């Protein structure tokens, strides 16, 4: 019998909410590939997924996912007080708290996570472009940054593991 890991309610909910908001592990794996393929030419999607799975097991990451997605859902439903409602619903460029929440994820794996995150946040490839499409009626002010941060953290974890540090 395989040694199965018990998944906490926080992790289960975070994973479910990601999926319900249209983000799959494979979407995030594409971002990790985008960040790392230049440095690891033989990189396989399975390695990306493995590192994403490890990142998602961290309580700090789960907390950031739950908090950010909840705020997005509340803004989408018009349930926040003004001026926060308008700020989050419009993804105001000077808001910045969404990026601060993302930093709590990338910080788990060191400074390389910050550079990975900054790069992918600026480029907005794959699922990040979709999440940033404000014409859908969905609010992903926090989610796009969270997904980018998960990919950046997984990329950092991968970079450290290649050197034998994780």
C-alpha cells in the first residue's frame, strides 16, 4: 500500500478554489517551463508539476491562495466596502497589496523567487494573460499574482533542487 499524505482542509480548499477559478496545475506547470526551459533544456513537465505540488503543500502558500481568492470573489460579487470594492474590482495599478500577498509565496524559496515573479508578472504568459483579461466579468486581481507566485516559487525550488539544496 502506498504511503498517502493526508491533505489538510486548507490545502484541499486552496486546490479546489484554484480549479474553480479556472487554474489547473498544468497551467502553472506551463509557467514554470516558461521560466526554466532556458536554464534546464531537458526539463520535463512532470518535474514542474512535482515542484508545484510541493509548493502547494506549504501552509503559507495555502493561506495566500485562500485570502486572495476570497477577496477576488467578494469584489466580483460587489460585497466589499468602498473604496476597496472599486480598487480591487478594477485591479487598480497603484494598489499593490495583491503583489505583497504574492511575495509571501515567493519568499518561501528565497530571493530567486522575487526575480522569477517579477519577470513572469511583467510578461504575463499563458494562464496569466487569461486571468488578466478584464473583459470576462471575473475579478482576478489577486489570483493572477498568486498563480505567478506559485510558478515562481516552484521555479526557485527547482533551481535549488538542481543544485542539491532542497
